[in-house]
């Protein structure tokens, strides 16, 4: 097996620079070397390779046949090193960065929490801030640039945002074990007509969807308790004082609660990652977005494409 030439990155850059300019003067200027210093570097590279790379005259510098074959190889090695170095820098930055995310409270409490735990195991030094709120608050934080990106329901086209679709969402009625719905196979909007409901404020996306659906059916839903956090929603539902409606991506993992899909199943939306156009993504944000997409891909719910 032939011995691999022992050439430094500086020597490869010197060869590439002389080939680029066909001039030792211009190449020395680019590399911030003296011309004699550059000449010595080229000579040492040629001695290591055992062949001349350049023909030198008083008027011009040209590549030899060997040089014409070697220069593309040197440029490719330098390019590959640059790409590898950049990847390592991004990996280093990802493990040290700061990440800010906006999302609905129900999603943060359930699915997102598990993803953050997984991400932090691999990137313990990244500082993560989760800003929870209703859909309108989430969209406001994304548009103001307050967060790196947000996760929410895609209800309409957003020209000012980059959108990565994750999965379709539909809605479930959540109730305490032993509730009359426990014997149902499905729950319709009509079944909810007089049922005591625990909900988030009227400005929440879910309230707007179901208030509109009920109005179209000619009645109003019976909201008996309105709160500002999903932990409070779960507490009241667990106590049996009412039922609630949650997106399929926000169902609590609670042995005291059951859920059934709301019919018609067509009432729903698309869960998506959204970020402001023109806002660059940090390495930490890119890494966490990749984990989120992988999570949904494993679940078989990934939507391809960016809007």
C-alpha cells in the first residue's frame, strides 16, 4: 500500500490559490504570506508529492499535467473539510444555545413536555423557554419575533410565516371515568348540547370552532366553568363537574379520564410548526424542530411539505 502524502491544509490552500490566480504574488496576498514564504510552501508540497505541480517562468505560472489533476482533488478535500467543520460548529452551538417556543398550553403539558425531556438528555446545556397560551397568543408571539418558532393549529394560509405541517388534528370529548359518555362509542355535537362544559376562554381557537359549529346547528353550548389553564380544566373534569373538548394532540395521559372522538370527524385542523419569515433559525432551534418532525414521523402522522 502506497504511503499517503503528508500535506497540511495550508499547503493545500496554497496550491489552490496559485492555481486560481496563476500568480504567486496574488496568491501570497490572499493567504497573507510573503511571496518567498508561499514559494517555499509550494516547493515543500511538490517534494512531498514527488512531482512538480506548476511550471514557472518570469512571465507566467501554469499548471503541469500532474498539477491539473491534483488541484481539483485539493479543492475537493478543502471543501469537504469546510463542510465537516461547519457541521461540528453547528453541533457545538446546538448543545449550548437558547431556544424559545410558543405553543398552546395543552400541547405543552403533554406531547411537547416529552419531546423536551428527550432533547435535554442529548443537549443538557441548551436553555429552553416555553411560552404557553391560547392560539391567538401563540400567533402573536411568532409574528412579533418573540420566539424562535411556534406550534399551533393551521387554520388559514399565513403569507408572513414559514409553515411545516406535522399532522392532522381532530377533537375529543374528555370526561371522568363513570360519566354517561363511558357507554358511548362516539359523541356527536348534539350529545354535547346540554352537557356542562369546562373550557378555556371564548377567544381560544377551540372555543371559536365549536361555538361556530353549534351556532350552525341552531343551539349554544353549555359552558359552566371557564378557566385560564389546562391544568385547571383537567382538575374540574377529573372531579366530574363537567366535560371538556381537546385536540387529539393534547389529550392528557390520566388514568382517571377517558376520551371519545367528536363526530363529525371532519371538524379539525392541521398541527404545524410556524416561524416568522426572515427570522434565522439558531442551531438549537433547527435541532429541536428536527426532533419534533421525527417524533411525528415515527407516529406515522407526518405531513410532507412546507407552506
